[in-house]
C-alpha cells in the first residue's frame, strides 16, 4: 500500500517538475534510502535525482480507542458478534531529497513544496481498499534535522519533510462469536 502511494507521488512529481522550465536537467524520482547515496548499498535506480525516504512511521494515538466489535445478522435470524482486530491508523514521515547540483536541488525542493501546496489529499485504491492520505509540511528543528541526517549517514542534501496521515490498516479476517443470551451460576 505505502509503496504504491509513494510510487504514485513520485511519478506525479516527475511530471510536474519536468514540465517547468526553471530546472534544465530531467528529474526522476525514486524510492530509496538516501543515507546509502554514494555507497555500494544504494538501492536507487541510475539516473534518479530526487529520492523519497520513509524516515518514521507512527501510530495516530488519538484514533486508537474505537470499538472493534459489531453485531451481524446470521442466515438463521440470530445475531453474532463480529469481533476484529482494531484498526491501526498510521502516519508516515516522508523525506524528499534532491541530489542535483545545489541550485537545481533547491529549485526542485521549491517545486515539490509548490506541488504539495495544491495537492494535499490523495485518494487511491490499493490491496482492494480505498485509502485517503493527507500530506502536511513538517518543520523539524535544526537539532532534529542534524539528528536525522546523522542517522542517515551524515551527508545532507536539500530536502523537505512531509507527514502523510492517516491510513487505516485492518486485519480483515472475520471472527464471529455467538451472543451471550443467558448467564448462569451459583450465588452464595
């Protein structure tokens, strides 16, 4: 699901940025760990110069406490409890980094910000589910930026961080249980 979403955003960004005349080199976006850039472990494709890296995944704790059971009418007219695992609502922090020359990288990051200014919400279908993700700009402090790039390998590129929120993940296996109609026991 997340790979489909990032691939979709990457191809859309390529089209948007390459249509503009201020960047003279063709931009190609790829999903890769920017921390491995310039090493033998780098998984990015040749010719790519904007990379999307997932730097953090977190659960949206405010949406954690919703009920995960509901009544379901059976064929015989009885009700059963459909109890499922609770949905997990996740936020993804996406790092967009440009590895062009410095002036073109800054221009590319500027275009990425302009793109997400007009394209905040994305609707798409993945794994037979309709998913809506909203992107919002994250402004980390200098200390957080230093820590992030230190963790990624120390080499800093022009970048911008966006938070993609909220996607639902649900284990959809139905688990029917009969309704408890009577309770018996000895009272002492």
